[in-house]
C-alpha cells in the first residue's frame, strides 16, 4: 500500500502491471510486454502486482485510479492520474511509449 501512495504522489510516469500468476493469458501478456520493455523511457517506474497475493491492493488501485479491475492490466500513471489503461491483448509497450512521448 505504501508503494501505491508513492505512485499516486510521484511526478512523472509510473506503470503498474497487474497480473495473475495462475493465468496463462496473464503470463503471456507479461512475457510479451517484457520483451518490448526497452522502448519505454528508462526513468519510467515499473511496478508488477501479483493479483493472487495482493488482491486487496489491486482493488485499491481500481478505486484510487477509477478503473475497472482487469487481469492482466496495465495502468500508466502521470502525476497521480491514470492516462492509459489497457488489458489482455491490448497491452502494448509501444502504446505506453507513444503516450509518454506525446
């Protein structure tokens, strides 16, 4: 929960990747995202959340950033606000990089 406060209060970009360690779709989405991670600016803070172990935090993320819970899901946060939310096959490091560059 302390990291969630850090993300909400941070300036710049942070990325939350929520995934289930028991779901093959989640594992594939994470693997594909990690293969392309190098196109995202290095100063972007990345947080991975295991939904199985930390469901309470996932629920709080949905509440704080006003998004529906999905798994897998990425949330790009800029200056405390969610500026991009994607889930399942829509998760894309290219799209994250484009939003950051805009």
